[in-house]
C-alpha cells in the first residue's frame, strides 16, 4: 500500500504538478494572430455578443466548458478537509470530463462561512460556463445549494454525488432485478446510508417504479421511522411507520440491499436472511459493506455490485456524468431535469444488454462479457457510452422543453454511428 501511495503522489506531482492544463485553440504566432486574438480584433465578438447574448456560444468556449465546484466539506470518504484538500479531486473530475466526453473543465474551490455565501459565489460566476458540476458537498447543505442554484442559474446545475450515483445505481439495479426475475414495483429495498447519494438514489428509484413504502432507509442511529424527532426534511421523506429499528429487523426477505455507508456493515448472516435471488449493491469505497467473495460464498443466487474496478458490476459515476453534460451542452439545456436523468438510466441499462465489442473486452482484461449476474452494467471504458447516453439526454432535453436549440444533425448522425 505504501508503494501505491507513492505512485499516487508521483502521478499528481510529475512531470508537472496537477492533472489539467489550459491550451490555446487558435493560432497565436504572428502579429496579425495577436491582433485578432486580442486588441483590436477582440472588440468585434464583444460587440456581437452585446447585441445578441446567444452569440457567446458562437465566439467563446462557454458552450463546451464546465466548472467543477466544491467547498471540500465531504471529500470522497475522507470527510470535511476543506477547499484546498478537495482540489486534487476536482482536477480529477476535470480530467474525466475531458477523457470521456471531450468537455473542457476547470475546477473552482470555494471558501465560505454560510451556504448562502457559497450559493451567491457560484450564481455570480455561473454564466461564464456551459454547466456547473457540484462535487463533494456535505448533506444536507448540498440539497439546499443545488436547489437554490437551479432556481437562480440559466445553465445546468448537477450535483454528481447525488444524481450521478443515482443514475448509475438505478440502471444497474433495474438490470439486476430483471436478471433475478423481480419487479421493482414489488421489491423490498433496504438502504443503509442516508446521505446525499442514498437519498438521491431512492428518489430516482421511486421515479423508476419503486414504492416508497417498500423502502427502509437507515442512518447511523438505525431505521428512519416516523417516531424519530431528529430527522431533517430529506430523511423525513423516508420515515416508515414501523416498529423495526435495526438492519437485522428490516433485512428479512428483502429483495435489495443498497449500501452507501461503510465497510463490512452487512454481515453474512444478514445476507443469508434476504429473499431468494437477492441484489446487493455494496458501494462503500474502497471497502464495500460486504466483500463479493463473502457474499457469493454465503449466497450462490446473489447479484453483487460494488464501487470497485477490480470486481464485476462496478457502480461508477463516470458511466454517467460526462455524457449527461455532453448531451446537455449540445442542445444548450437550461437545466438537467428528471426526464434527462431517466433517459440516461435507460440508455445505460440498454447498452449492457448488447454484444460487447472486442476493444472493451481487451480494456477490461476479460474474454467474454454477457448480460447476466456478472455483467449488469457497462464497463466505464465502453466507447458507446458517449454517443448513446449523450444522445438520449439531448433528446430528452429537447422533448421536455429545456433545450435552447435542436439537436445538430451531425451530432445525431455521430450518435448513431
């Protein structure tokens, strides 16, 4: 582990510190180039944009630029370590935007004392970008921050810890239930964890057909129930009128366990008490709520997914967020709405049912991938994700009325290729 730590530090430090740079996209070699790039030539697009604000998309990089913004209050699984400690993660997010969706991205770390200050800071700079990706913000602040920014801004606002996780989880879970012969409308679901990701996951699953009364959510104090007086407004949405208080109480005959909590919190004896053909999403990173080896040794009928790349069925946000933004940017969407999220879910889950190209098998280091218990969700390096998911999202934006332009013909043709 010490070797890996040093490799990670070297990766971020060498050959130059950090993971992203800014490159010039136009010639800047001659006197005329400079005259066009800055004074006096730059005055012409200034005048054009002043006359027609939409020309900002024609003459600047706004349309392909996303800001990744954090306050560092919930960095990965490490907690509240502050804005500067979040910078490597935000740079990493920018790297993923570029690598997977060819979106230019810049990280911004905000120091503030109140959520209102954070909201004002982001709202005041939002128009510089085509979209805003919020990241690593603690709950429940993240809910208020995102909602206020959606209300105030005219570009898409997306908290990936909530919605990216929810979209990928929903896609994988719907496929897992299909493999197991189960109906999400009838599934009994246990969710261990009640933070931003957990709440967003459950809300999206409800939009996919899950029944709220069939969901048991647990936080560090146990089952969220109607007689508790310590619940914030977001947890209260999942309060059950029940006498059950512990994970052991609610796990009996559960069809689904979703963990967004901590390592080794689902013991084998509790997994054994779940319904036949259970589905387990043990997404605590780096150590899941139950190790896949233990889960399979306990139940040979289980489908298990984790957040790790070294096991099958990785629940990875990179399957979603670059392509959500790609689709939103391509039609200049004002927001990312439920229709766009559900379109992404369907595109991701459908792709997992199709034959897998040889290049994906090589990248994954496997000989075969076929829809089933060991393959319910696409691999992150599948090149089909970008055109499929982005197109679905763009189409949903147009159909739901939040797009400013129609889908460009060449974009649609590329998506079909």
